[in-house]
C-alpha cells in the first residue's frame, strides 16, 4: 500500500484500514487497563493469622485476621502481615501476564508485564522468623 501516491481511492482505503486497526488496538488496551484495575490477589500469612488482598498497584485493599492473632505477639503479627503482603505482590506480574495475554496477546502482554516485574520483583524466599526467647511470655507462639 502506497499512502503517498497512486490511486486516491486506494490511499483513502489504506488510511481507513490503518485508522480502524489503530482504533481496535486502542480499544483492546483500554479493555486491558480495566481488567488490570480489577486484579486482586489474596495471600495468607505462614501462621494463618492474617489474609491480605492487594490490587495490581500493590495497594493493600483488605486484611482479615483469624483467632490465631490471639497467640501471636504484636511484633510477630506485623512480620506475618508483611510476609503475606510481599507474597501477594510477588504474584502481581504473573497475574497481569495472564490477563494481558488474554486481552492483547502474549507478545504485548510480556512487554507490559516487564513493568510489574521491575516494580514488584520475584517472590521472596519464605523462612520462619527467628524465635525470640520472650515469644512465649505474654502472647505465646505458634512455632512450637
């Protein structure tokens, strides 16, 4: 297709096709934005005391606590909350890749996912926090 010469009707047809293709791509990327905005990831802490939900931006949108908080010190509860949040964040890129692949295809989805991989990194290694001597005092511990 020659857009700058030749039959004017062919040039017009070519431009119309180009614009239609651009509009379709724009609509797919807008749909992708809506789908990514709806992404929610939930993770439960290793001791089961807290379940968090984050959105694709990594923002904490919900936290639910179980009765296990009664046997967890405040410091340990903070660590458990952060571990659950970090576990959820580590799954953002994978979930965005799935959504993007469905909406705009794998190639474009992989390019988009790179941003999320840079922002949230890989899943952290899970190791139980070191047990302190005073864990059994006042609050008890779930690591027995």
